[in-house]
């Protein structure tokens, strides 16, 4: 029985490390594309079968960000890839410009953020990620561009939404 348990545990860890995983959305940074408690299927980089493309929704890690300050548990974020290596990205009155050209973003709510950002040129191994809910997203505008190794997986599909938890009334 113990051997079977360890074989199953090793198989689960290998699948999670090399193939993919399910992840649950927490927070509102990707509204209206993803909602809190959405369960997503994400595939790991070796199985992407292609390069990361603009518009991909990815699971990523920010340098120095840990879950509840536990230094051995990195915090994972879900964001959309907006800028690719070597590109110059700028935001003018809420419009993302890539190498001076406006980016078509049909997934954004029309009332999205109107902030601006001066031009930044991405390095050869850097990606610029942003949440779809621009007014409520901690993303590359504040943490900077991410290295390729910080992108942990690409969201392949939203599987379902977990039911909301009902809070008990206190008396």
C-alpha cells in the first residue's frame, strides 16, 4: 500500500511539473474574461508546442512574491501576454501601443483604465503581462517585464466555475 501511494504521488508530481495542472482564479484582475473561482486547465511550457504569443493567458510568478510570505511557496498570478521580446510598449490614455501601433484588445471592457505609461523596450527574453481589468491589476506596469522562466504555464481552457461559498450568519 505504501509503495502504491508513493508511485501515485510521484506520478501526480511529474504530471504537475511537466504536463500541466488545474488552477483556480482568485481575485478580479482578469474580469471580464476570467472570474473569481473559475477553474482553468493550464499546460506547462514544454508542452506549449509553440512560442508564447500575444494574447495568451498565462500563469506567471513575480520575483520576490510569495504566498503569505512563505519563501518556499511562490505566488502565482494569471495575466494576459501583451508585449513580446524586443518590442517597445507604451500606454497612451489607456491604449496599448506596440512599436507605436495601437493594440486591438476586444476582450477589454470599454470602460477600462485610462492611465498612461512611458515607452519601455523589452529585452530579448522579456514579456509584458497585464490583467484585463486594468484598473484592478498588479501587473508588468508595476512589477516590470517578466523573464520567460517566470511564465509557468499557458491557460488552455476554463473548465468550470466553483460555486460561491455561502457565509454563515453570526449571531
